[in-house]
C-alpha cells in the first residue's frame, strides 16, 4: 500500500493527485494590482524539512481557507495544482509551488512528533556567493543589531519601482 502522504521532494506537475502533510511556516497577503484584490501566499515544510510555496488566488478559496490556515500548525492538503515556481522573488528554493483551487481540501492535523522547522538560520557569509553578491531573487530576513539607518532610495526597475533601505547592522554579540 502506498504511503498516505507524499514528501515535498516528490511533488511535481506530472501528477494531479497529491496529498501532503505539512506545517505552515508563514502566511501573508500580497496585493494583485491589476485586479485590485489580494492573494494569500504561504510557505510550508514537511517532515524532512523540505519547503514549498503555496498560493491562493481566488477570493472564494481564500475566504474558505484563510480562517483555517494558522502559522505553526500542521495540515493535510489534497487536490492542489502543482506548477513551476516562476516567481521573480522566491520565498524558498523549490522549483515548484502549489496552487490552491476550489476543490483543494485542507484539514488541520494534531501530531506532537511532527518536526517544528519554522526557521532556517544561515550565517551572513553563507548568503553570499563566491563573488560576494547576495542572491537577489530569494527573500530572506536578517537577525542582527541595527546600528545605522539611512534614507530610502527609490529605484526604477521595469515594470515597477523598488524601494531600497540603506542600513548598517552588526551581526552577533555587539559587546565583542
């Protein structure tokens, strides 16, 4: 008998019937400017620590699932579409994402033994490549001590404007 749930590393567009058991790491709304509405974007991890991005674009699906999806909780998700992750700025490195549709089924699971891998900590040098350039297509947050904050710069980048904050931070213990 095949396993009840697939791991995120197995998920791909070649099959339409996937079942995942995942923890919701982060959930946030993003404006969809052309439609004057919002999409609900989510990041999930499975038992192995693999991550996948999820998108809810349709209002009726969002209204049904938004009250259920709570960060840190574990869910069984079935009947979603798997598509190539073509987002310009990616929340995770997975080449695929899941899209919630009208018949996507989401059910909260209570499992004490499911790993809690909410954060993926890396040192600042680990974020840089050999050429000392940070990958600007992957979103990440930094933990440090803010020691300087400068002006906000607006940069024209087709097709939109980007906001750049100038700041300085010390990483690690500021007493050392």
